[in-house]
C-alpha cells in the first residue's frame, strides 16, 4: 500500500541517492513516489547509465515520479547573456535527462529578480519568456512543465509568463513555503490573493513549513503556516493538482508523512 495518494510525491534529490543509496531503497520499500531533483555537484551523478538504473528500479517497483529541473546558480532571466545562455543550455540538457524517467510533471524556477526596476525588469522578463519557449520547443510533447514561485514579490510575473506562453503543457507550481517566507506571506496574510491568481493554471504544489523568516523546509505542522486554510482552498480545485512534500532531513521526512496522512489526506480525499 502506498504511503501517499497517487498524485503525491516526496522530494528526493539525485545527490541524496548518490551519496546515500539507501534513500532510494527507503522510497521503494515504502512505495513513495519521488520528485527527483536533478541538481548535482559534479557530473558523476548525471551518468546516463546511473540515471537509467534509478529509472529502471522505480519502474520495476511501479512508482511514478516527477522531476525538479536544476536551479542552483541558474538564471534564465539574467541580463548577462553568458549566464542566461549557460542556464538555458543546462536546462535543455536536463530536459534530455528527464526523459529517462518519463516524469508526470517537471518543475522549474524561472528565477525572476523582482527588485529590478523598469526597463530592466521588462528586459529580464522577455529573456525568461524566450528561454522557456526554447526549452519547451526542445521537447514539444513534454510532460507539464510547472513554473515555481521563488523570490517574487507578487504572483504577476509568473502568471504573465504562463499566459504569454499559452501552452497546455506549461502551468504553475505553487510553493506555499516560498510564499510564506520569501514573498512575506506570513506578514501580508495574502495567501488567497496568490492562490486565486494561480488557480486557473495551478498544476502542482510544493508543501513544506517555515516560520515566515527563511525557507526552512520544516516538517508540515512544525512552522507557522495555516495548513487548515491552505488545504481548504486546495480542496476547491477540480481536478486536484499533484503535490510534493519537501522535507530536507530524515526526521522531517517522517513527521511530514505522518502529518500529511493524518491531517491533510482525509480533508482532500
């Protein structure tokens, strides 16, 4: 029996598997579907043979997955042409690697620099739009690519880019923890504004907790986020988006699963 519902996943960066193979064993043993993070600190964990072995083990266990594209040091919206091109090249390479896993969803950080003033922000926006268009064109029938909010001051840029792209296989991943900390949601108490803005394009959720100051990735229920309200809004969506729990250590992994199974799943299903 699976530990989480069919459309739910738990983050599992490839670097975790490379350094501690027992993490993959744990996911398979518990029938937990992973969101595979493709960021690695070296090419050794991006060997196609090694990646294929992971894909084969998941397939043999009957587990689906989602993929989180690389984001560390990447800026597809950069005003620096060399940085922008390197970012797009890296993301296109990751698209090729993602095919190994036949993911249900792919998640990407557009990484807007919200504090840029005009006309620089508009140039940055156009750079990002063109980069994502090139990325999407490189695999025309790719699984849904979900653009994730990170440091944005408001939902406008992300909403605009999805509407400008106007593709059925490009939507939004709403990271509630990023809203709460990075976008000052804990101070503004504007979850409904963000949720209502994203709702028409919301295809995936990232769920983790924090205390509103930094991106702590605490276990669900161990920060100050109002999960009762968040889940009540998510329940309004039909169909429900897929979702990924994002604990960053073994203790929070166990606590998040317990909270999710006991407090969230019964309200959603």
